[in-house]
């Protein structure tokens, strides 16, 4: 056969080769198991059991087909034991069709052995509860978080600590499983093998400009979904903004400093071992007619909203390309989709971001890198309280400016609305979609363009902005959200 009677003490080159082949097959084994248990948590645990059982026993001269066959035989054996415990049926009496794919949910585990009871009794109440929910009752992370009144990130950390405590006072087998369940496994695997496990590990996202508004809401959303998060702020006084979120690390970054992009990208990747998603959110709003805006203001607006974004994206692309995976999400604006008056510089910078995202989406597709653009509508952030107004606005423009802003909606969407859209853009399996609209006013734009056509939409939009909206326009275009918007105009 192709197995040894016991594992060897030190791996040689041949053994390393057979192990590499086996590790390369584990992703497919995971898919095989997932299709037969129907949930990710059990599939991950059972795949780790396959690795624990099979890898140490591989013969150094085993061929790939033999290794593959042994892995699947091991998987079937572990699945039989799994379902025997779940269904309370002896393995000898298990139905033969359990080796087929399933499409329905099964009852949670009800294992209550004396060993498990003893281990749980020695844990703190929170640690005991999280293990009972996750491994005895089969709760998902989200369900456990809801049951305990905590965030998903908090539950993950609590579970990790509980497993470590339990493993320290249990059998060598359980101790080994706890080691394989987290960071130690990732450190033990070489880079080529690691990619097969990373697809099932917590994802890591970097978000710029997170002290307030959409950036802060995005941090809260991804932390609640169990992601590792690297947040950036510009001021040292904001470094504690996310201190209540254990899965978030906050770093200083001034996106205007293009020379800082490379070192920051390296530092961000060191926080959790890799980065999967970059969200370019940092930006600000320059307001005023072009005639009254200095060229220095124009350059500053583009430095933050465009050039800083370009530099940071460029810094992350080598690692995304090497991973053959990565997502860049750029925050644009509906002003980049349709030109409002008195913010032509801001609008053109956001249009640049949107079109840049479309171009990069095609340019980077061959490397598995996905690029998106988010176009929020009017939101109840503090963007209108931090305006950079034109340096020398001629008095002739004042009446038009006042009329335009007086006609704007006094309410907008909560920042959490766009945070949810950013999350959907991060997990959307379709790599071809670039533009995502957030907020009821923004989401009605593509609908209006489909119905009216490009020129018809422009004429209706222009008349509405000038204060003469048609009944058709009022019917097609939704009002913004209902949260009051702060303004200092």
C-alpha cells in the first residue's frame, strides 16, 4: 500500500513532496465535505480532521492518484463517524447514500460525553457558552453572536480563547486540533500550500478615512461580519476611534502623502498576514464655482480624491496580483455620474474615480483582481460641515448658489446604508460589476437613464437642478433618506 505505519520524525524532501500534493488536494476535499454536510463550520472542522489523520501517514513515494484516493477515503470515513454521531445511528447501520450530496439542513450535534462535560465545567461562563453554542448546538457565528448579544468579531475571539483554555486541560488529540484550528496552522504551512486554506480563513479589509461618516460605519459593518479590519485615520487624536472593536487595528495615514503609500501597504499586510480588500474612502468636498476656486484648491482636491487614491491602490496591486486575488473598492459619488453646479472640481474628481475603477476592472481582471466603485447619494455625514469653499467667489454667483443649496433635500441616508453596499460589493461573486449605487436617490439614477436614455435623462436632470422638475422626473427619481443633514454653507 502507500501508507507508513507511523509518522516519521523529520520530513525529508520526498515526504515534503507528498505532503505538498496532499495539501494541494485539500481544497477539493473541503468542497467534497461541504456538499455533504451543508455548512461551512462543520466542513472546515472535518477537513482539518482529514488533514490530521492523513498527512502524517503518507508514504514518501506515493503517487498523486494514490494520495488523492487516500484523502477521499479518509474523508468518507470521517463523514460516516460525523453522521453516526449526528443521527445517533451505529456506523454499521448508516444508509449507503450518505456519500451523496445533500441539499437540506441537519439536526445540530448533541454530543454530551463525560469528557466534554468535564472540560466545559472548567471554563468561565462566557467561554463555556460560546463552545456550547458553536460545537454542541451547531450555531453559526452570527447565530451565536445574536444569542450572546455580542458582535461576530467578539464571538470569534472568545471562541479562540475558549478553545485554547479547553485544549490546555484536555487530551493531546484535542490539543492538536486547537493548534490546527488557527494561527499556528497558517504559520506551519509554506506559502504555496497556504493559499488552499486562506479561502476559508477570516478576510482582511483596509479602509481609509474612518474617523467619521461612511468610513466609520464601514468599519463597524465589517467587524460585525467577522472580518479582520485595518482602519486609517489622519489625526493621532482619532487613533482610539475603534478601540472597542477587538478585530480592528487603527493606523495613521495621510493619503495626500504619496510617499507613505508603499510603507503603509506593507504595514497593513503585516497586521493580519495579508489584505483581501482595499476601500479607498478618504476624501473631502471642495465647493464653489470654478471661477472662484484657486488652482491650489483644485490641486488639493485632486491630490486627496484622485492622486492619493491612485498611489495607495498602486501600492497594494503587487500583493493582490501575487495572490491572484484582491478587491479594490473606490468611493465615488453620484456627482461623478451627473454634474451638479457649484462643485465642478469635486464632481470631476469623483468622475475620475468612477471611470478609473472601470478601466482598472478590465486591466486587472487577468490577475483575479476586482475593482468596484460606490456612488453614494445624499448622506447624513458631516461632509457639508467640512467644506473647502472657493477662495474668492464673485458676488454675482451668490444668488445662484443660495438658490441651488436651498433646493437641496435637508435629509439624507445614514452612513450605514453605504457601509452595507460596500460590504455587498466586497462579497459579490460577480467580478464584472463596477458601479454600485447607495441610497434611494442614487439607486434611482440607473433606472432613470434606462427609461429616458442618456440625452433624455440629462435634459430632465438639468431642468430639475435649475428648479423646474417635471412630474416624470419626480416620479422616476426617489427622494434621499430621512436623516437630517448638517450643513455650513
